[in-house]
């Protein structure tokens, strides 16, 4: 399917691995020019090489989006190189785990800076240009925790919900200018983040890795983990011309794990 994206410019955040990397690869195959960012120099270099092997122009930026300086660097280098962003994919790593009353306000602030501030500041930087050009796509990668809060993940539950509320409000304000804003909510997907959550639960609950993964697989009617490229396909569609009538939505890609009507 031709998604009508050839020649567009996409900024994919946290794209050195996982779902965001798979999204960048999907975009490369669709003929977009890419800016990708991440904190780990080695992982980002490897991702860049693979994307360039697919024929995509790639601007690679080593930056920490949990900091003011990192956000400013991504904006500055992307605009200097390309002059615009047509498709913005927001994404960062997850915050530390723990129950509701474990974290002091410093931890809450750090989680907010990691998950919420980058989404707000990057849209403030790039969406005005989209509105001027009367076309743009914003997709935030969040979590099924927005629909079904997860045990011992209070920071993620709370701040990803905040991102969803911000994006839903933004969608109402910019839709008239041809800009759509959506979020994708991954379920249990085979990524480094999931392995990190398994490690934390092994220490907390004293159960085996295989038992944890078996429980996660059983959550979904499809009885397996998701694959990053399955999430990427949904994100690519939401970024396309064909999805121009889809905005303000929080779309689960979870194998049916969240048993709800809405």
C-alpha cells in the first residue's frame, strides 16, 4: 500500500531500538527522510547504518529528551538539516517502577520531564510549521497502561495518561489545519523495556522470568507478545494521507489484552 508519504520528513524519537526503530524502518521503506534521536551513541549508530542501508537519508542525533538541552538540540539540529518536520513520533524510555506512594516528588518531576515535557516541547516546536503548511502528523507512543493501569508502574500510568490528555486537546485545536494527532498504546511487546520490567518484577515478586512472560502472553487472546513491526505498521498508517480522518484517538495495539469496549 502506498501511504502517500514519499518525500516527507519524519522525526522519530528514541529510535535506536524497539518500536520506534521499527517505525523508522517502516518510514524508510515508504521513502521518507528521517531524523532519529536517542541517548546511546552505539545503538543509535547501528540503527542509522541499518536505515541508510534501506536507502533513507538519516540525520542521527545523540540527545537526552528528558533534559531541556536535549530537546533543544533535537529541534535545532533537525531544523538546521531539514528545515521542517512533517511527521513527529514522540517516544522516550519508561520511568522507574514502584507502587503509588513509594516515589518522592523528585521522582515524579523526573518522570514528568521524561514522558510529558518532551511531548509538549516537541509539538510546540514543530506543529506550528505543520499548521502553516496545512499538513502534519503527530503520533505519540504511550502504553496500554493509559487504558488499564499496571501494578507498580504508577509513574508510567500517570504521566502517559497526561500525555494522552495533552494530545487529545491538541488534536481538537489543530485538526482544522490538516494536522492529525493520535497516540498508539502498545501492549506487551518484545522490547528491551519489557525485559527491564521483567527484571524488576523478578526482584520484587521472586518469580521466574518464564513465569512472568507466560503471564504476559496469556493476557492477550492471541496468546503471544507483540512484535515491534506490528506497532510500526499502525503508526505508519496513522502518519499517512489515508488516515487523514483519524485524529484525537488512543489506539490500542495489544493483542486484545485490554478487555474493554472503548
